[in-house]
C-alpha cells in the first residue's frame, strides 16, 4: 500500500562552489561586450556564451540579461550580449562570432506579446525597455524568432531559452493573441533546452555541463529545465493524469509498456533474469496512485497531450490545475506532455537560493547603468528602478491573474540585511544624479521579506495554491519585524534622505503586524500608497484568490490612524481589475458604486490580461475553475470574453469620465438598468446633456451678439 511520503527540504549544490572555467583568468568586464571591438579590448578571441535579449542591455541586477551574464562571468565564462538585434536576418546574430558553448535566448524582462500589445489587442507605440522608449524593436514571440535566427547563423550551436516568456510557455498554453492553444515554446523554437523560473542554478549546471563536453541527453534531469524526449525513460512510474472521466474498474486497465513475449518468458526462471536490465515503465491511473509505493525521484505525471488540450477546454483547465499543484520544489514531480510523437519533459522546479547565494548574485560587479553604446538615450525601465533595491524573490500569494508564482516560485528567497544596505550605499555612491531617495525596497511585494513556514517539514509537504487564501495559513510566519528593522537601518544610512515603498504590499499580511503598518505609514509613504484590493465583490475576488474588501477596510483604518498620529495627510490609491473571470456586470456596477461612495476617481485602470499559464487564463479560456477539481460537470465560470464586454466593464471603473457615458448609457438600457442613468444617489451617470447649456441672464445679450456676428455673411458686401 502507498504511504504518504515524508518529503524533506531538498538541498542543492552551492551556487558558487564549482571550480571556475579556465577563462576565469580574465578580469571581470566593465560591461559585458556588445561588439568585437569591446572583445578585443578585453583580450578575448571569442565568447563562450552569447546572450540574445529583447531588452536593451542595462548592467543592473533588476535586468535578467545582466544577472545571468554576470553570474556566468563569475563562473569563469566569457559572456557577450546581443541586445535587441534586427531579427529580419541572421547577420546581426553573428556580430560577436560563434559562441564556444551556447546561445542563451530571452525575450527580456517582459513577455514580448504583453510588451507589444494592450489588453484590447492594440499595438503599443512605446517600449520602456528600449532606448528613448521606442516601440517595434523586438518581434512578436521573440524567443521563437531569435532562436530561429541563431540556428540560421550557426546551425550547430546549442540554443538555451529562458526568461519569463519561455518560462510561461514551457507546456502547451493558451495564446490570447491568436485565441488558440499553442505548443510548448520548446517545440516551436526548436531550442535544445528550456530554463524556467529563477534560472541561476540551472544555467550554471548547463554551462558547466557543456564546458565538460556533455550532451543534452546527458543533462535531461536538471531541475528547472524542460527538454524534448522520444519517450518516458525506462524504470519510471507514470501517474496518468491525462483524463478527468475515469471509468469504473480502472485497476483492470492493462499497462501497454509491460507487454511481454510469452514464448520466451515462459522458458526463463527467476535466477536467469538479468538484474541489470532496465525495468519497464509503469503506468498508474491517477485515481489509484495512492495504492502504490512510489519513488518520488522516479515518478512523473502525464498531462493531457497538446492535441487534447487544444481541442478540449476541460482538459486544458485540468492540466493547469495539475501544473500548479506541482509547484513546490520540495515535493513536485516531473511532468510530461506529448506533442505529436515527442514528449516535452518538465523537470521539477529549481531549489530556491539560500540567503548567501542571493547575496552573491546581487553582489556581482554590476555597473548599475545602461551600456555606454546607448549614449544619452533614456531607457524608461531603468529610470524607474535605478534607485530601487530588490530585497526578495517569489510570492506565496498565488493571485490567479499574476505570473510571479509560475515564474519565480512561491517560496520567498530573501537577501541579508548586510547585502541590502551595501547596495543602498552603492546607489548613493555610484548612481549618477542620486538625490537621496531610494525609490523602493521591495520585490513582488514589499512585505514578504523573510516570511516563511513555521515548520520545514510542513513546507516540504504542502501543496496549497496560496498561503494566504482563503485565509492566512496558521503555519505562516506573519511577523514583519525583520522588514521593520531593515527599514530603520536603511533610513539611518548617511546620505539617504528618504526610503519609499513603491512595489506594493499584501495588506492582508500587513494588518497582522500593526507595528509594521505604523513604521510604513510614518516614514515610508510620501502622501500616497498604492495597494491592490482588485475588486470589492466576493465572486471575482474568490476567482482571483484575493481577500475580501473587509480586509482592505481594516488596513485603511490602520493607515488613517497612523497617518493622523504622524501629523500627515496621506491617501490610499487602490487598484482594480475589470473583466476578470468570474466577474459579472453587476459586480462591476457594485464596484462603481463603491468608488462613488468613497469619492475615488481612478485615472489608471486595468483590464484582465490573460497571460500564458496563469490560472485565471485557464478560467478565461476554459470557463472552468482549476482552483477546484475539474470535471465536465463541474460548475462553469462566467467570463467576459468579447472586446465589447471587456470595454464595458473597464468603462465602469471610470464611470466619471464623460467619454464613457454614451457606451454606458447604451449598455445600461440593454440591461434594463436605466435606473443607473440620471441625477439621484442611485445613478452612476447623468442623462443625455441638453443641446445648449442654460446661461445666466446677464450673459444672454453677449451670446446673442456673438451668434449674430457669426451668422453674418462673409464677403465684400451684402446681398
């Protein structure tokens, strides 16, 4: 019989423990070279690794190209960068010559499709990661296009893809822009290996593997990677989760991998069996897997194939649920998904970095400025973060519309105080034009720093999709004192006048520590604090895995109390999402009345954007709820899908804008809600304005003369 495994916290080889590659004899480069001339100045005859990026090259720890490049440099490799190459031919991909080991391909810090298109599928005219904010400097689906050009440039050089675009497309995924399910990007790009999540460990393993002469076949089990295989390897147990409608008596289903030739087997005795022979693959239907003894290191889960999820939305939702349940690196199993005759093999997530490893990554010799080749051009994304400090990675919130958990993982990885404070000093001393303000101390959220589970064994066994929904887990440490202490020490650094918190925070966690809220409100809010309740109604909030609006009210009360005690007038700026799966029109109307009641006039509003692999995207596409067990009979999720539906819900967030009134009036009447039109407290928008506004009597004579003058015929004389 099956015993629930006692999963343990998994360890990994220290990130900086490997012997360095021979090229470590070269000094760290002032900037990773972007031209042959720079390579010559460094004394390089070639690059070991060349990174292709959809972003401009900014040598800063908030930019993936710099982080991966500097990390590989610290391992002894010569790393070059080709940033935003012209993808229309292969020639720009030859700018640095042929790399000795591999091309590393990334779309950049953003998904290229989200970077280029709005939620309304309109082409953006700008790009914050490009010099002078210029749009059009990267192709759609950059990872695929760049990989193809690398192959054209040097067909025999391995291609390693990574970054958020590859990470969120590691399995078959719904593509909002074409409104269809696409294959794993590993298949479409024809790359050799895919790195997902925080890829430091994986990229170091892969780089040293290639340097040692290993083939892709010899590197097929590296955590945080995906590869293409011909078949499931021998000796593995496969938990078959490729369907949701299992028949009765499923234990009678034969295993197709265990067929034996009876004519030869009948003549053998037990002592004649080869003890070194590979064991056959064992297929275990998902409903029966608890009846078996399983070795977690040799167990994988079969997802529904690409062909099935492309044609069956229920199976797509089911596959999404399985993927997210296998997100804890300490208990996750490998996943396998068939694409035609090939198998996309996704290894378990990478082991999170320890604090000293995080310190090492952020302590690499970044120049902290854009590459000199950009001259005086401004790069908005850099300008926004050049005086900010990333103190952590990961998020255990699990918000269904967000891709952070899918990409960075749900386990918080925190830097040490010493490392963070040193970076603040580096900003003070090195960043041109520093005025004394640190624009942010944060990460995905500003107040998850050093928060984790009380018990490592519980953490290792946990499969919750969120640590804070539907309520805060009793095993979660909610003590914010490390963050409070960090804020105080940061403020005390000479030359630092102000520390702002701009990355947002989980207010449901903040209210558990009033001392933290007091510290935040008293010293780190410059009049306004942005937070994200996302909605007011339970229906959409439950689909988002966000707390009820009552928690926001608790935080608002604390915020106002501590602001008053500090003698400051400060305000909350709430963010909301329209057209999220599970959001009815009536929900948005109720939200609009909440905004009216609280005198909010939102300038910036957000429409739900179905990013690849997010759970809310699975809801959007399948109209099923992967937060719970999925079946053909399970309850559906109402989803605003048409452009008109989405624009209407977005307009409700800005009901005060008269540009939206004609659309809102039309839709309200179609809904039979004409009561929302008029002047009373139960109305949201006014009725049609009269043709002419009423004018005060003393101004009527002036207007008559004005209109009379306008009606006079123009010309030389009168008729």
